[in-house]
């Protein structure tokens, strides 16, 4: 059967639409949860719960958001790339910034034998790109260019803003659920059957909602990876470079990274823990999609 060609523009547009839909699902779960809890407490102003959740979750996540580049680099022990030592690295990124219209990010190198990379930063003006020593030594010029174009695709799509927005809402769902479940221990019994029904529904939602939004968050992360792959093709007009890099990652026999925290892992080009990762699409699926572009 002949493969159906995929236009990278359609791929980018489709994945952006799916991302917005997934964000809407998380928001809807949050609103439903707050409404049910408000009714369970006899119509208490649901905005009180909402504001309380926002203040707690925003305080933590916004600090992380505005310092995301520094936190990501420090957490993996990366060092600033040397223009003399990493000449090709600089030249490739400079060429890609011209092709994409993005400002030049700060470049870092991480001490790891894995073939990997990540980008971080709240916007293109505060972006960083980091590659592993394994990527610099094992990938040829075209393959490395594909990986770097993928990372610039994340920057161009403002993925940190998308993921921060989702993280805020997911954090709020978790906080509201915990507050409600813990408050039940201090709540005295009542005779209002209507409230009792909402309490039961609230308990079910408080248990299931964090799981549902976490799954949606993981799905959103995977969609953003496909979007970045398509953006890489847009910038380079050469999908084979990225395909070659993914095939080398698949065949590379390297121990999983133990120094990388789970909070940073979704930023990476491929799952640093090896195996199947919830935040990353399967390598074979990414390769097949790119082969159709």
C-alpha cells in the first residue's frame, strides 16, 4: 500500500488543534470538580475554592516558569557550549535561527553518552538549547541539525507556555481534590440528601479527576513532540536528518540516565529513561510519521 503523504503544515495545525482540545478537557474537569464540591457544601461560593487553589499552585509554578531555563540547566549539570570547541553546534543553530526567524538561544552541553537534547525557557528571547555529548559525537551533521531544529520547534511553538498553563490547571485539580477529601474527616453528618449525593459524586471526582488530567497532560506532551518534529521539517525541509537521529537513538545501547529528574524528563528530545515513556510518543511512530512527510 502506498504511503499517504503528510504535509508538515497540516501536521503542525492538527496537533495544535488537538493541544487546545486537551487543554479544554483539563479546564472542564477543573470547573466540574469545583462546582460539585461547592454544591456538596451547600452552595458555598465556588470561587473561594478556585481562588485558594490558584494562589497555591500559581505561586509554585510561576516561579518555576520564569526560571525554567536556569532550573533545567542546573538540574542536569550542563555547561555553556564553547564556540571554539563546539563550532558545528553553533553554526547549525545559527543557520536554523535564520531559517525560523527565531533569536539565537543560549547553547549548553550536557555530560551524557545518550543521544539527546532539550530546549527550555519561557519565550524565544529567554530560551536555551542543550545537547548531550553523545548527540554531538554520534550524530552526523544532518542528523544533529534535525534534532536541533526539533528543539527550536518547541521554542517557536511556545511549548513552555502551553505546558505551564496545563501544569497550573493540573495542580489546581490536585489541590482542590486533596482539600475536599481531607475536609470530609472534619465534616459532621447532615440530613440533606441533595448534599449527600453531591458529596458522593465529589468523592468519586476527587479520586478520578487527578488521574484523568494527568493522562491528558501526558497526551498533550506527546502531541507537542509531534508538532516539534513537523516544525523541524519546516525549518530544514529535510525529514531524513531527524529520521536518522531517531533510528540511531533506537539502536543506541546506553544505560538509562539516573541523574535526570522526572520533572525535567518531558523536556528531552527522547525519553532519557529509555523504554516507553508516557511523555514521549514511541520512536517507531515518530519515524513513520516523518517518513510520510
